[in-house]
C-alpha cells in the first residue's frame, strides 16, 4: 500500500509539472527591499563593520580580533560607487539582507564624473562625487558591510602618448615599470586614502571598515609581455625598460665577454629543407593548405616559379579564420630552425608566423607577428621551439579579419641557424636588446631565462614597492593585495597580504572589436559536473599557501541558461578549499537606474532574481561554513627556475596544472599552486569531507550533489531520479533545459530534522522580457537583451523530509521573500511537497515544528 501511495503521489506531481518549454513568468525582486522575513540575513553581519577592529591576517586566513571572517561580496562599478544618500541607505540595507558583508569599489578611476570620481583632467578627485562615496561607505559600515578600495582599474593616465591600437588597455604592464605612471598612481592613492570621511570621522588609511586596498586590477608586467602587449612599444617606454634591463645586467655581469660566456652562442649549419614546394589549393596533407573558417572566403594560387598568391575577398569572424599552413612537420625542443621568405601585400597587413601543434590543444611552439608592406621584403628568423612535437605544422595566419592580397615567395624552413647575442649588442654600450614575446625563441635558453628573470624582478619590485608606499609612507592599516594570480605569478603576489583570483565561466567572446554588442557569443553550457572542474581548477590551482585567498570577481554570464549554478558552486568548493572570500561581479546599475526591473546585459546581478536568490545559499555555504574545509595538504614549492621556464614556454599564467597537478584534484581536497603532479582523477569525484560529489553517474551525469547538515543541493541535469542526501530527498521533475539548481538551506535551526525554517530555492532559466536569440545554438542575442520585467521559469521538483508530515508547513514566497500562498504537504512518516510553475516563484519556505 505504501509503495502504491508513493507511486500515485509521484504521478500527481509529474502531472503538476510544467512541460519542457513552458512559458516564463515575470518575477522581479525590488531593488530597495529589506523585508524582515526568512530571506533576510542582515543579522549575520556584526554592526558596524570594524566594530571589533581591523581585518587582519591570522596565519593563512582573515580574522577580526580572534575570530575568523569570510567575505561574500559584490562589485560596485563606475558612477554607481557614488549614489545619492537615500539610494545609498537602501542599497546597503538590501545588500545586508542577501548576506553580503563586503563591497569592492571598482572602476572608480576609469571615467570622469559622473561615471567616476575624477574630474575631466583625470587627476583631481571631484569633491561632490567623493562626498557621495563617503556617505555610501558609511552606510555600508552601519550595515556591517566592509569595503575594498581599488586604486587603479581603468584610468588612462593623462599626458602620455600611446603607440596606437597595439597599446595595452589601461597601460597594463607599462605602469608596472614606468616611473611617471607609478607616481601618478601614488598621487591618486594619497589623495583618496588620506582623505577624511566626514560621516565616519576617519581617514581611509585608518578606517577599520576598509578591509582591503587593491593596488592595480588585472595587471602584470610578465603577463602583458607574454601575450605580446609590449612587442610594439614605442619611446619613451621602450627606452626606460631598456635602461632598467642594462642596469640589471651590469649588476650581474662584468662586461660583454662575461655576458657572451654566460649566454653562449648557438650556431648550427642549415640542414635539409623541411617544406614541400607544391601548394594544395584544395586542401590536403602535403604542401601548402588553405584553411577557412567562420564564413571567411579566400583563394590560394601557385605560379610556375613556386610563389603563392592568397586572395582574401571576405573576412571571417576571428583572426584565425583564414590561415595557410604546412603539416607533417616535426620539431625538437631547443633545436635551432631558420625560416626565410619574401612577401608583399596590396595593402599593409600583420602576419602571424607560428610553429605549432597540429593537434589538440594546438599549442604554439614558436610564434612571431610581423608587418607586411606593399613592397617586396626579405624576412629571416632563427628560433628554437619551446617544446618538441612530432605532429606539428608551420602556419602563416592572423589573416581572418582582413581582406586583400598576400604574395609569398621562396619560403624555406630548415634545421639550424644562429641563436644568441647579436653582433651589434654590447653591455658597455647599453645596446643589449629588450625582447618582445615573439623574439624570445631567437635567443639561447640562458639568455631567455635571464630576460624572464629580469621581468620577474621588475614586477616584484613594483608590487612590493607599492605596498611599502601604502603602509610606510601613507600609514595604511587595511590589508593590501596587488592584483590577480591569473595576471601575475602567485609567488610574486604571495609577498603581499592577500592573494586574489578572478574567473568567469563562459565570459562573452568578442571575435571582432572588443565589447562590440552586435558581435559576441557565449558557449551556453553548464559547468556543474564537467570533467576538468571548469573555473574551480583555474582558481584553486593558483592559490598561494600561507596567505588568505579571495576571489574578487566571479560570474557565469547572462544570458546563459545556467546562471543558477554560478555562486553556490564556487561558494561550496571555495569552502572546501577554505578560501576567505568570494565577490560577484557585478552588483549592477552601471548607469544608476536601480529600479529598471531588468538585467543589464552580461554581468548585472541586482536585477537578476536567480543570481540574487542564490546569494543566500552561497552565504550559508561559505560564510557560515556549511561545507567543511578539507584538511590542508603537504605542499612542496616548485623552484623559481621552474616558474621561469613555464613563463618562457607558455602564454598562460602558470598554475599547479602547469607542473602536472590534475585539474580534478580541486574537487577532492585542498589544493594550491604547490600541489604536486599526479594522475588524472576520473569522475565522479567525492570530496574528502564526503559532502560534495562532482559528476554524479560519471562524465555523462553533468550534475553535482551537496550533502551537509544544514545545506542540501542538486545542481545539473538529473531528471526523474530521486537523490537521497542525509535523509532529505531531492528530485528534479521538469525543467526547460533539462537542468536546474535546487538548494535547501536551514536558515533557522540545526538540521533538517527540525525544529527549523528552511529556504528551498529552485533556479532555472532567467532573462528579460522579449529577449531574442540570434541563432539555434543560443549563443548570442546581440543587443536584443529585451526589456522589463525579468522573467523566470518555475522549476518542477519534489522534496521529501525525514520528519512526519504533520510537523511541516510550506509556503511559496513572493518577490520580497514573504509568505504568499501555502503549499500542501503530503505523506505520513515522511513529509513530501511538490513545487512547480503554478506557484510562480523561485523560492519557498518550509517550517518544521
């Protein structure tokens, strides 16, 4: 009889469930709401922020006094950092109710007022904007919310001439070594941090509610050099770096003779020709092959003298969509090779030369970009590949976004050549060349290592010097962080107080012009259960041991169907890794229109009901510690030489994965930059604490489960299969994309056995009304993001509790999180309730008496 009743109940619930593709319905969370109900976590904050002193380091974590503190934060950007007073009060109260206890003030310097703090001269802080920022920080402090002040994010330092389109955005890398720019950064820091906030009575250097001061966002000399951002650097910047390089060399080598002896000269006679002469104009294996992707149109022809003409009438969508290559090549690591050819074009163009793998992951073994003019010119390059490969190719690429005609003659690739200090380079004359990233492989390994060591030392001096300026010259008492470890080596950032990371799952890709709202795409697939752990491995495998680790930017971009997984996934695994903070980017309202009732493009969160509702489960997982931290592992640091070689060989900033650590290790236990090499971990992976399982049912499962005393969750694609989690059963019955995120969080009480009040959050698709996809893959909406109001799906699911039904009541909650309509609870010894579209909500309250 019991089995029959359960079957009838399940059948009834399935009938209640919406069909796949059911209509979305409006659901708008008021921007200024701080209703006192179960969903209000404001009492979790100690008020005012800084009441018990400054945030400090206690070992490898953050503390206030003797108590550990973990941060759940958001970014406030551009002009939104300075709202009017009434708005500031409402924003602060609403943030506190969602469990937020820190705000990162970001892009304050990027634009003149009203979109930033600076006047039009981009030097002077505007008094009115600063006063509004002061009030906002004071309002946050009253609500127990700390601040993180960013000093340089996007300011284009006034008075400096760039070198055209190739100049790094916001002078990244250059402002790590160019003294006049560093002085301008220090002036901004001095003006802001020594300013006294009239609403708190303290200067920012003395303000305990300022937890962190961040020096320079997403910036690093080594990274900018490695991606080619400094290759075309003009004067006076090139001359300054050249002088610093000469001083560094003179401190280590007596004269040019000593330099030549240390670096060596690699000279080998040229060997046999490696390239086939014939062109395969229709494609093939032998000879030259033309590869076209993304709608690019081009034709390859070969003349009787062997010269090639590439006509390109129609561009593709990315620069690699038109390329010419020869396959069936093999390269040896550190073996000299010489490439030579003649070329001209009917209009100037940039040609990317690459020796690369002819298989996944398509890594470059050598690369150099050159300018091709309209007259014939001879080109000759000697290089030594960073690594060997038996299945490789030579590529002439980077042509996919252009049109015109390219002619190439006398192409030759032969083993052998000359590597090392050139005849016109002298330490005495100060003419030892600085090396662009595309020139590195033309030098001996010893010279390459010295050059990378020089950049390492210069970058390290910038970060530690700026920290010393803040602490010693200005007397700043808040903790200092430099930049993010995906932009600067973790050992360098580990010299500062706090280490930081950024990550985005499927950040919008702009194949043409950066941030072109008409030309972008996302992959639009979920991360939960993915082999390789997605962004979690990217972050965790760069954590520096012995220092607090935070993530000040994280998001899964709108308009993805899978945004409900973003924060709770990283909060759960961040708790497993024992991180100290997580910040959502961004809170939103770049234009100050807080009451818009719609999601502003990619990253707005304040008007995104799915992102905001997920903050509550995330606060419980990370701040309250619902997921237990794994025991710390034994870590042996990689020698600095290994870091230098990794930076020589790869374009991506190294992490533990670069030295052989398996990505899925982050899913099992504590990891960091020093996690040792090991065998790959197949899915599913269960955490050492037993509370998390990633990849339920293996790689095809694409789901994650969470089972802790006060939090349960099912995230991913798992329809019609009940999941038992410590006495609680969760079952996803229907969802638009066969995917949902179900979170059950005990907010009052100690367990699901009661007495307790539980928040059940069921998150699926969210978008603005009238949003329109441009393609069947649903990878872009262009500028068609729609309008107000936001609409959501009503995920159909079943939850069963380990208590008698007569002890349980449940309600669908309205947009303010207040009880709107009671839901029937069925069962006898086990209480069961079904949720779905008919309740027109994404969150529910369950009370166990």
